[in-house]
């Protein structure tokens, strides 16, 4: 439970201190859509409708950043983007995830070429039209399996 507790604490601090200066940015934006008997839902940390960006805060290990292992973030972000499209008719253009590494080491950063330079890493992904096609198929296939079993 420690990683979940750490992640929840970081989220709470960031949410309380995130400056929402523009009316086009929504914090903790809930998305939910019914698909037959199933509901797909989530909560987007920051939805920037002006720049069409979905932003999320993450805690992770330095190893995740070193391996550039962001497939789970891509899937989560694309599910959010798809739901935003269904709910608001807005096509998001970018996913931007802010990673706070819980095990980052200043010494390792100074001595290793592959190690992250900072305890904060920003993963950014420019969404392509084909990503929307992919996530729609993926969601429908997963929901179909839920119905089947």
C-alpha cells in the first residue's frame, strides 16, 4: 500500500497547489461514458481545452524513466482523450504526464549517462488520428470480452 499512499499524497498536494489561471483549464475533470452495460470512467488531473492537452501527475521509479516504459501511460491518456472526444466533441492533441521519481538519486544522476538528470520527468506524446482509431477498437474489444465472460 505504500506506493499507492505515496501517489495519493503527491496527487493531493499537486491538486491543491496547481494554479488554474485560465477558464479553459479544468482540474480533476471526471469523464464517464456508458457502453452497453459497462461504464468507462476516469479523472483527468488537468484538461487544457485551450491547448487541447490532457495532463496527468504520476509517481514512478527512476527505472521506468530509464527504460522509457510508458505504454500504460499512453493507454490511460488515450482512454481519457477518447472519453473527452465522446463527451465534449473535442479532439485532444497532446498527452503530457509529469513523473515524480520516488527513488531518484543525485549521485546516480551525476555518475550515470542513462540516469534521469532531474527527479521530475515530463513525458509528452503528440496524438495522431490513428491513435483514436486504435483506442476505440481496444475499448470495444475489452468491453466485448467483459460482456462475453
